[in-house]
C-alpha cells in the first residue's frame, strides 16, 4: 500500500511564463531530469516530491512504501506548510538520480545516504563509508559519470568520493588552516572533463580540483585584497562575503549545463543566482524574484528551476539569456 500525504496541498500558478508551486515547508534539494520530471526534497516536511513534466500532478515519498498516488495541484497559491514529523527521511537535504534511474537521498538530521531503486523502494541506508568513515552531516550527494558519488560533508569540512559497488572512499580537500581547506561546504559537482567544482560555502567561493582532488583554481572576491577577476583564479585564496557582482556570500549549490558547460550557482547569502561560463566569466544573474534563502537551482528548458527555501516554494522561470 502506497503512502498518501493529505496535507499540505501544493498550489500551482502560471503567469507570464513563470510557474510558481507553493505549499512546501522548506524545499532544499532539487533535481530536474532530461525527461522533465522534477524531484525536490523538503527539510521541514521530511518528504520527497516528484512533479510531472507537464505540471499536472505530483507524488510524495515519505516512507518505505514508495510513491503516493498522483495528486492534482490546487489552482490557488498555498501558504507555507508547517513542519511534520519525520518518517523514513529525517531532514532530506538532497536528491540525486543515477543514469539508470536509482535515487540517493541524503538525510541531515539522521546522517545517512538512502539508496533507492527505480521505483523509490529502499535498498539500503548507509551511514558509514568504507570501513570506518562515519557520516556526521552530509549536505549533498551527486553522481559522477562512472556512478560513484561525491558526498559533501558539512560538519567534517570535506568532500568524500565514494564508490557504492566497491565501498572504496577517498577524500577531496578537507579541513585545515591553508587556502586549500574547506569551510562548511555544501555541494560538489563533476564537470564533463572530470574536474570537480565545490561550493565552499563559508569561505565564500567556488573551488575547482582535478578528478583526484588536486587543487586547481577558485572563483570569488579575494579576502586579502578585496579584488576579483572575472575568471577562475589560480593564486589560491579565501573568498570574502560580498554583494559584488563577481563575488559570493555563502554559495550552496551548483548546476552544470549539459551542452554548454555553464555553471548556475545559488548565492544563498545574497538571495540570488549567478550564471558563469566555463572560463568563470559572469554572464548574468537572477536578483529580482524576491528569493529568501534559496537553496538548490537547476537549468530547466530555456530557464531555471529554483528551490526558494524560506518562501516555501519552487519557481520555474524563463531566462532571457540563451545558452
């Protein structure tokens, strides 16, 4: 018997090419597949939502019983939902989908990875990587091209590279005192060439490494000089929190455009998005939507999908930029 979440209802409005879905508690992780399906994790409702490509219905995943039956959206905006008690997922922070359609859900309050099959039925819960690498605060997990996972550990200031089949785990950067150390990172993503981009949140920068973790460059405003360069910088330094167009204040999420390699960065502390080309040049930004602590954001059709976390909503917007 599948689960069914009767409250809260989600509302959907569509005005001038902007789709707004309201009624969430605190939407965090966001994944838009090539077929148009959208998955979102909600930290306050402790659930995962699946939204159809044509925005006609949604399903809910809250426990081991799999997806609920499809539910229709209300045509009216809904208030931000009150928190619910957790069932299977205690603080679902991110959702990743592999090439063969399997899911990896990170839970933050009960630190673990939940590995699900294509029908969203639980296969395993992993709280220890390798022999003794205990998870204490996994923020996000993202799949690499070979099916391994990049797991960003917020509490431990490290990114783990874990192979589920072999259970082999290695570390990419980590805590320390030098400019190569991380400070509360939130997400790591692999570029088509194998390089890894990390949202080094409280160092207010993006960091780029090789596949094996060798530090290569960074993006942001220098904490030492206050200067910025509209490109990836190789003279490694910490970033500084700033509202400057070429800087960041606590970046939390990164998406990579499949065709162009452009980067979409959620600038959480500035309530905005940054769009960069593959060389690190700023193309544009999204700053006029009344965002309140947005978390994840993804490329969507000819625009963006945004988990506007503290407003309890998702936005799907058309961008004037061509990419």
